């Protein structure tokens, strides 16, 4: 996995350190003050099973601004823009299925029809160290 953006490299290193011998860190392992360098670009997504689905617990303010949608508290399946919904769903499913962080580089039009390039890093979190119950998603625009 090649992460290009320095802030995402730093976030990945923090995620890896917070695992502390476990397969995944937990949400409680992260202090929001430690994440202020990515806070507006960071979203937390609840993972629910049977069937697999995702809900934005927190949607980063910078992400909401760029996409034109505040998604806090909403299901990913309910996102109106089909391209955004499909990209997010596919990325989240990959992380859950592979049980590891996954980075993608994207280029597509958002709310203002301008084409944006960004790097998206999604990392699994687990309250018990085994079952992925949350995802940490961070987008950094180029």
C-alpha cells in the first residue's frame, strides 16, 4: 500500500502504533487532539452486519463542504449521488473483507462539477480487537 500524502502517512503510522499487538486499534485509542492535523477531513463510519451496511457517525466538515452533503448520522446506502455512494460502499466493503487499511486515488466531479483529485485512506477499527465495528476514513485533496 503506497500512501502519497504526508498527513495520511502520519495517520497510518498512528493507526499501526495504536494496534499495540492487536489486529485493529479501537476508536477509544485515538484522542481527537492528536488528530487535529486531519480532523476536518476525517469521518467515522459505523459498520453493521446482517446485512453489511455503513452509517456515518461523524462526517468531516471539509469532506461535507467539498461533496456538498452533510452525512453525519446517515446510511451510506442513502447517499443521493450514485457515484459517491458506489465509491464509498466499494471502498468500505474492501476494507472489511480484506481486514486491512486500503488507500485509493480518485478523480471525479463533486458538488460544483469541478473535477477534484484526492487520496482516500480507510482503516478498520474494532472495539474488541477482532470484529470490525467502525471505519476511519480520511480524504486529502491534491
